């Protein structure tokens, strides 16, 4: 055997399973990012404080997960963070307006 010739190919069926093509399928989207966006949007319309805080916490957790696993959804996590913060700010402004009397509720019938 000389060193100028390549070795013979292995027999069929021998060795490891074939690898996926370069890049392979994407790892998917972070579910925490999706839920942070959903709770952030809902915080704009109802339960601003509770859902806003949930959106903020989920988005921070989603960003950490995305950084460590390489999943997608970074934009959704950022949008969930922003909408969560805006929802909390809207809630605080509502409380201030109601407590100063600038905004009143009327529960009169008819």
C-alpha cells in the first residue's frame, strides 16, 4: 500500500447516521417569547399591572433562553418587554388620574 492513494471507501451501512445538511432545521421559537408578547399586548387592554409584570418577567427569561439555546423569538421577547412596560405605565397613569379626580367613573343607571 502506498501513501499516494486514498484509502478504500467503507462498506455500505457502516458508520454513523448521515448528518443533516449544513445549518439544519431551525431550532424553533421560544415559547416564553410568544407568551411574553401575548401577555404584553393583553396588559394594554386589561389587568395592566399583573399582565405587564408577567410580560416583563417572561421576556427577560426568554432572552436568556434564546441566548443560551439559539432559538428564535428575540424580536417577540423585546416586543413583549416594551408592551409590558407600556401596560404598567398606563395602569399607573390611570391610578393617578382616578386618585386626583381628573378621571371619574359613573355607575348611575339610566
